[in-house]
């Protein structure tokens, strides 16, 4: 067997959601078609933010509900027997579980039933997410226990952040192969060429104002409320008040804050399609990502590929990406250091900081993170895992 004819089946709970991981997986599916690799994605969802591709197989769930602590995500009961039938037809050499949800569990059971080796990606620091939402060490420990049980049958795990290699070992006691998977995004979809000088007119916003952008779930675990606190203090202290904070995405905090924060120039745009999202990235002055629990932060790569400098926290995967550049592509601040964040926002608003140079650096740096390179890394990882099983 060589890497040209390896057959991979990937199970995921997240494929049609409006988030970076879903866009990443859809791009991987497109790359497989282009590369003529037998890579198929199986999922069960009622959501529709999906490209129609021959190698993405969506099964209608038996039942769905809002996930506890993550109301923007669905918890579904997938049709396991239908998925198993399709799996048998595909007859993959190896199975990849992308998410530790019920679809991921179905994929694990199916793989074990057909005696296929199983790998997975540690996309999200779920114990940290649960703690952010519950502030319960008991729930955090229980989540770690469940993750340990879930991953114990896996032959190998992949992570797109080197920092999380040690976290995986410590948190879930995974002592088998842990592979660093090259981060990547679609650098053709996200590019400075999608800059639109008139895009802010579509939302009745002054194009002369500085635009700060956030893309992602508008939920507590993303530290959105802390971002709002920082922004409000910045806005109140601002002499110019010529900046907008643009929030793209959905979540339970939208309804809570969208009216009361309007006076602070915080604008909620909701979900946006890929074309419009590309233009929003490329047309903004700075991308802000306050999360401390993301293993990568796909949106950070998308922003940099769009030629937009980024500001991230000093915890999680995004700071590893931003700090890995030889030239400055953005800023890394502690989420609790409000003075630093406000100083940064003020310097950009006052035009005392040149975001154009930073944006050019970000764009050049992002060219190292193509989806083509990521897919090659992904296939090689599975080829190596199969070889180890022989």
C-alpha cells in the first residue's frame, strides 16, 4: 500500500456548522478529490452550512437537541446502522475520528466492529471548555475521564498545536503516537484580493472607522464577555470614537448583548457565507481572537491569509501560530491584561500603529499553511499508523 491508494474514512459531529473546523474539513474533502485520494467524511446533522461534495456523506439524525454548555452546537443521535452500511461499502483502510461526540462514538464502534485501526484529532480542549462554562472542577475532571475512556482504543492522535502534545499526554493519559498535523487553510478562499472598499456600506457603517473583527461562536468559553469589557473601556476612554467591533457568528450571547452594546459601536452580523466572510476578513484592520482554549483557532489562519494582522491570547494554539513567525504578524497578550489590549486598540484607532505592514507580513507567513500541505501531512500520518500496525 502507498499513500496514493490509502482509503480513509473520517467521522465528525462538526461538518455543516458555521465554524472554522467545518470549513477546514470541507476544504480537506475538496483537496482529496483534487488529489484523487479515497477520503470520505461521514456525519449526521440537520445543519446546512455544507458544500455538496461526493465524498461528504450526511445522514439525517434520529434525534437532536442543543448540547449542554454549548447551545450553539447540536447533540445528535446518528443512524448507526445506515452509517455502518455506507462504511462497509467504502471499506476504508483506516478510520479517523475528528470529534468525541455521538457521531464520533458511532464511528469508533463501527471501526471496532470491522476491525479497522482508529486515529483521531484533538481539535478542542473540551475539559477547559466545560470548566469555562461551569466553573466546576468536578465537571472538568469528569470530562477528562470521559475523554480518556473515549481515546483509549485509538492507535494514534493528531494535534495541530505542538503545545497540546503535552496537554494530551497529561490530561487524558494518552501514551501512544501523537502526531503534529501541519495547520492549514484554504489560502485561495482567504486572500487580500477579496478586499472590498464598499463592504461596510452594506451594513450602514462608516468606512473611515477602524474595523476590528471577531469570527466564531459568540459564547462564554470563547472569552467574548471579556472582549466586550475591554472594548467598552476602550470606547469610553477613546478621544476619537472612530472604531467598530464587528462580530461574525452566532451563539447564546448575541441576544443578551446585541442591543445594549450597540451604543459602543459593537455590531453583530450573524453568520456569513464564505464569499462575504472572505471580504470581511480582508477588509478589516485587525482580527481579534480572545479564546484561551482553542487548539489552533482556524479563524486566525483565515484572517492572516486574508492579509489581516491578528491579536490573540497567550494561551492555546493561536499564540503558537502567531509567535512562530520570524517577522511580526500580530500581537500576543494575556487576556486579563486589559491595559495592553486597550493600548493596542487605541494605537490602531489613532493610526500610530501601521497595520498595513503587519497585514503584509501576515499574508506572506500564511502562505506556509496551505490546505495542500495539511492534507499531505494528514495522509502521511495515516500511512505511518498503518505501517506501525503491520
